[in-house]
């Protein structure tokens, strides 16, 4: 099943879209660094400075895979590509109709860093256990299970990629 059809199955919630704006669909990304750690941000404003996965809202004029790549570049300064959907829930914090889709992305290049210090107080590179503990009830059980079961060796498969190879997005 391709990325487009997988997203289509999850995205059944009707949305009012305005050209050029954001959609009500938010993507949170699980990405592992070469040491098998997961980057989590600590928010700088409100909500008790909670921890969250990198990600954000899909723009009207981009595909879901482009959104994932853009958000990881904007927030972490890394190049990554969409792998698969892990789970989806309606936003548990704001109680809105926004759909939060949790995706796994493969790190292609770069070292995760906090690109948006006004939005994120700090970046934490966490073990799987630490990430699940810090995220708590803001992730569904299937996402927690994925994080805890993910092998650390995934980065090695991508590190042989030549630096002059272009990404598909």
C-alpha cells in the first residue's frame, strides 16, 4: 500500500479547506537519530511546558509526505522521508476536530537541533522508554508500542545513500 492510500484511509474526517491555508490535519513524527534516540520538544508556552513530537499542520497545497518532510526540516533541521502511519487520534488537548496523525519518518541526513527556540523551550534526545514516559497520554497506545519496539538499526540502511542523490520531495 502506498503512502497516499494509507493516508486516505486515515483521513475520513470532513474538513473545510481554504486555499493557501492550513488544513485541520496535524502530523507528529517519530524519527530516530543514529543512536536510536527520539527527538522530543519541550514547549515554551502554556500547557505546563509539555513534551511533544516534532510536527505540525499540513498546508492546503502540499501532500502529506511533503508536510512531514517540511515540518522535520523546519523544526529539527534534518532531512527525512515518510515511512508509514503509526496511529491517529482527534487532538486530545484542545478538544477540537483536528486530526493528529502519528507517522514514522526515516532520517536521511542532519543532526536534530532546536530550530524554533521561540516555540520550543528545549530539545531532548530520548531513549524509547524516556520518550513514551514524557509523552504519556498524548500518544495512543499503538504509537507507544511502536516506539518501544522499533529497532535501532534502521539508520544504517539509509546511511549508505550518496550525498548527491536527490530526495523525491
